[in-house]
C-alpha cells in the first residue's frame, strides 16, 4: 500500500502511437486525482508530444526515441535518475524504472489477462501499486486551452448536430472504402440533419479530398488542420464519431462520445471503443487471413457494404439521436 504523503514525484511511462497514448489517459487521470500534490512527469514517443505538452496538470515531458544513439540514451537515462522519482507507472513494460533508480514501480512481469481491453490492462497495472476505487470523472490528461477552443470555433460555424468522421488509419488494411464513407456521410446529412466534420492528420488529406468529391452533400473538412488537443475539442462537441481503428476512435471513447468503429484484422475486444452506445462494424468471416491463412492478405473491410453498415448502425443512431 502506497503512503501518499511520501509520493512527491511520479513518472508515467506511456507509449508511442497516439491512439495507444490515449488508452493510457485514464491512468494519468487517476494519478492526478489521487496524488494532487505530486508532480507527474510523462515519457511518450515523439508522435504524442503535442498531446501532453503545455498541460498544467503534468510536469516534464520526456521523449523516448527508441533508435537514438547509445550515448544519448545514457545521458537521457541519467537525467531521469536525477529526478529521484518516488513512483513509476510503467505502461510500456521496460527496465527504465530500475535504470532510473525509482523507489517504487509497477512490476514488469505482471501477467495481462487474455481478452482484456488495453485500457483495462493499463488500469490493472496501475492497481498493482495503487489500490484506487474508481476511475476519474475528470479529464486531466487532455488539456484544451482557450486558444485551441477559439481556433476550432473559428473553423466551425455549425448549428446542427455534429458527427465526426475519421476515415484514416496508419495501416491500409484498417481502412474502410472511401466510396462507402462518402455514401454514409451523405446519408447522415440527409436523414439525421447533421453537420459532418472530417478529421485526420496530414496523411489523410488526399483521401478525404476524394471522399468529398464523391459526396452530394457538403461537409466540413478539418483534415490536417488540427493539433491533437484541438481534435479533442472537436470530438467533445460531437454526438457521434465514425472511425476506422485509429487514434480518433480512442479519443472519442475517452471523451465519452459514442463511436461507430470499423474493424478489420485487429481485435475490438482489445482495442475497440469503450464509450457507451458505441458499436463495432466487423465482417471477417470470409477473410482467409483472419481465419489463419498466413499466405493471404487481409480483405476484411473490402467486403463490408453500405447496407451492412446501416443494418448495424441504424439502431445505434436511433438511440443516440432519440429517433423513433
């Protein structure tokens, strides 16, 4: 059992990919709530820096470059050691807490139960050193500044319900078809009187451009224009997020926004949305790669038709938008 009065400096060793970092946010929220006087420093990969920097709820941000030269790694580790941390919560499962001489740390060999969602796995690791009773209702890990809000408000002058669509993903086999997204966006505009807002990073700009050209209705395009906190603010304004297996899915879940998530080869039990009223759209029974044939490529999402999506999505939409 931790003596809270002796915990003055905490190190959270988070992950590298943006979506994976969001899955660790509930851990940071609990630590900030339960150790209000402690300084909480965070280690993240370079992609996640903009998500956590300039957050007044956090202390120092250390960037983890896995391919940095050995000399730089030694200097980096020595700097961590100089901080004299009282507690490390290692969600990456590394030797860093021992090399940095942290006084107390999560155990690196903690067994992760199979089939448990990654968010719950991270919380279980935290519970191995801190016996919290419930999750935090406040979002300390995501900080949205007034400037972020003003920027988004200037981009969006909407008076209708907002539905965010994130059609990108870092892996091609995790993307649903662009013509499907165009058809679905038109349908949501027409049948639910909603403003559709497309989001994504700079790698998604061309794909969203093609989707917009296929659409009959107009939509807002913020692809490649938002910082990660600004994306969080857009999500907080929405009633629904439609996304592939990607970071926006996890961000919407963290903010308790219902998600309609497209899943190909990855396991939604482990990486799916966790907000209420969320649904998963997956059709991999005919995918030979999913069935174990290592000589085949995944074609799970290629077989998902617009009609398949509506069949799963309509009941959720009716509940979200209170349509009878």
